[in-house]
């Protein structure tokens, strides 16, 4: 397992070295993605470029997180998070049902409380670090809006009324989720803690929102929501978005890069020490049926943002 140095200098390097990335539009918006695509890191890079003060705020969050991890000031019990779902639709299929929306809430509750049936599949090697994060999600309201847009991209247009979208509702005390066609092969994306309240939340394409049906396999089990909410809770991709990079968590193995599909266990890294990769972690890129665990280190990192003075402290301890 790798060691992570949580210091202001390390955090500054992390947030000052992001590269702005872009993707071309997907010409076939109706096709189901062949691989998981999460644009959270690309969105972060664009936000850092547009707002130099964001890097400062996120560096402060990293320093705060490190302090809370070291002193053990963590969340006690279960945090309850109200969820507002904003549905932007052009077609009947995009106007996802309340049942489908509730199925996503149910998946989040299982995955963040280790009651998902496949949690039992965690290999013995990782049994000592597998975690019950202890967060409860409650559907607060559903807001719907018809649109003429066939896709929204990942520049936060769906969150802006002036661009035809829906603004977030009480983003400091509620998790806002948008169901909107993103395009470019992107299943979803999230804003990390520290970003502007006006764009805070998680976006998921309606094809991958909750239990969306076998036609959308292998991303039809609601794990896109789990992955993106993980980002909203300050978790990084497990490979650190760099070859043999760091996700700032001490008990996850170093990965070469993202994994796709359903890798056979054990899957070895060629990074230092050739560790077995934790491909079943929710923060990798594997298929929905191949991801089923968080770690204690990830739980501690999440808990720190809810502590007094943390970026999501308004949700309460």
C-alpha cells in the first residue's frame, strides 16, 4: 500500500499541474458507452483555469483534510444528505421516472453503507480495509424541465438557467444531481468540494442513472452515481489521473492507470512493488458489476469534509 504525504506543498503541486483537456462531440448520442467515461477531472481543470482562487481553496481543503485525518476528528454515526434531482429532458426516455430516480438513491444507500450484496465479493487481501462509509441519502425533491437540447456537454450549462438549465437548490445543504444527456461518451461528472455553489453537484446521463435497464449494460446498475458522488465527497480516481499516480489515500494500491471491463483477480500493477490493483474500488473505471467497495482511507477522507470548518460542514456531523 502506498504512503501519501498530505502537505500544503503537495496539494499545491497537485492542483497547479492539472492540464486543460477537451473532447470532441459524440456524433452518436444514442449509443451506449463502451467504456466508463467520467469528466470530473476535465471539469476541474477547466474550473482551475477559469478561477485561479479555486486552487487556493482546494489547497486549503487538502490541508484541512490532512489535519483531520491525523487528529482523528472524523464523522460520528451516519450523515443524512438530502438529494435534489434535476431532470432535463427532450424525449420521453430522457424524462426518467420517479422509480428510476429512487433506484439511484437506493443504490447509493447500499454502496455507501456496505449493504450491497456484492460487498461480500471483496477479496481477502482487501478485507482489512473495506469500509462502511456510513452516509444516508434521502430524496428531497424532483424538478423537471423540458428542453430542445440534444446534449449538454460538461461545461455546466445544465446548471444555468440562462442556458436553459436548472440552477441548484440549496447547494450548501443539499446534494443536487442532474439527469441530462452529456454526450462525448461521458457517463457523468461531479464537482469536487471547494468549487462554486452555483455549479455544485453531480451530473449523470439518463442512460446510466440508477437501475436503467439491460439496454444500458454494463453501466445500468447505478454505480455511475456512486462513482460521481464519491468525487463530490472529495475522492479521486484510484489511479490518481496519472501513471502510477496518487489518489491521496493511504490504503489503496498504486494503479498503473484506469481499468475497464471486469478485470480478472488478481490484477497486478507494474508500479513500484507490483501491488495487486483494487480494481473493484468504486473510483476505478470498471463496469458496474465489477465495482463494489470503498476503503477505510477513503471513508476517513470523506469524513473530514463534514467536520467543523470543512467544505461540507453545513451538512452537519
